C-alpha cells in the first residue's frame, strides 16, 4: 500500500508543481518561488535587531489573539495559535522574545488566506510570545507570556 | 526524499481549514549532542508554501525555532469543497517535500 501510495503522491506532486507554475506565472510572475530565506534575521541573536529588521513592533492591537499555554512543561513543543481580526492581514510574524534566535517564523498570506496560523514552537525560557501582524502597510502587535519549566533550545 | 507529510483539509462554513504535519528533525544548529558535546548542525525547514487550486495562499519562512515534526494549520476563505490544496517545504540542505489533498 505504501509503495503505491508514494508513487501516486510523487506523480501527483510533479504534475501539480507544473500546473502551479503555469497558473501562478500567468497571474503573478515571480510568486512561484518562495522568497529567499532571510538568514540574517533568522540567525540573529539580538531581539532588538530582529524587531528592527521586521519593521518595528508597531501599535498594540486588541484584535490580535495570541493563544498559547500559560505554562509550558516542555519548551520544545509549545502550541501557538495566532488569530488576527484586522482586515487585510497579509503577514504574521512569530517571535520568541527570550529565544537564542528570537525570530521564529514569518507567514505571508494571500488569495483568501485568513489571519490565522496555528503551529508549535520551541521556547528556551519563560518569555513573551510576540505576534506581529502587518495589514495595509501598518504593523500591529500582541504578546502572551508563556512560563517554560524545561527549555527547548538545548537547555 | 524526506518522509511523507500528512495533510488534511476540510470546509467549515465558507472557510477551508488546512492542517498538516511534517516529518522533520528541525535542528537549530545551536544544540549540542548530549554525549559527544559536538554541536549538531542546523537542519531545519526554511520555506513553506501552500496553494489552493494553484493560487498561492501562504508563503512562509521558518527558523529553527519551530518544533520538531512541525504542525501547521491555516484557513482559506473562498475555497470550495473539492479544491486542491498543495503544501511544499524546502529545508536548509535543499531537501524538499510536497503533499496535496482535496478539500473535503
């Protein structure tokens, strides 16, 4: 069952990649390939410079909900759910303020994708999980403190 | 090729809920091996993209701070039952994977 399934998946994947490239190419050239990975920001160990390079913290907004546990027993797996009710939300950035590398992820949303992301992050120490939301060229932010009892970054 | 990833997409009202689970070690490059003390080299997903019927809905960049075997969920308004969702990832070693599902 597995071998067959894999072959089917592989074939389907290759075919879809072609059709994706074609459709995207017709609609919006240049969006086919993901942007180059922003190594400088992701490997930066300085929260200030990360915040600077993603465009600053912006205004605090009550329309952003950062859902995360109050206490995380295992910092290696902290479920985080970010919901932005700001109209026109096009980017969600997740930052772990006390992580060795604070920049965790950036999600660019388009074509009907809602201001919602759910994922699991690593946290090295008790700190704020900060969400930055960009909408209509403006940046908004919200944060939630998570207490970590065992760090997830090699600690 | 990396291990397969799981993907599931379902409609909830006029919005599609897409959930996926990837298989990846997500090494930050900061962790030391407990026995040898040697730094474990970075090996993590850097880019994730998702499309619905060929249109890009999500274009993400990740660092090593996303948990091992990453879980990702997102919502797409305006999608319909039967639409095809494709999720792709690429890691820092150039390894990549793709999965697709029809919205149910």
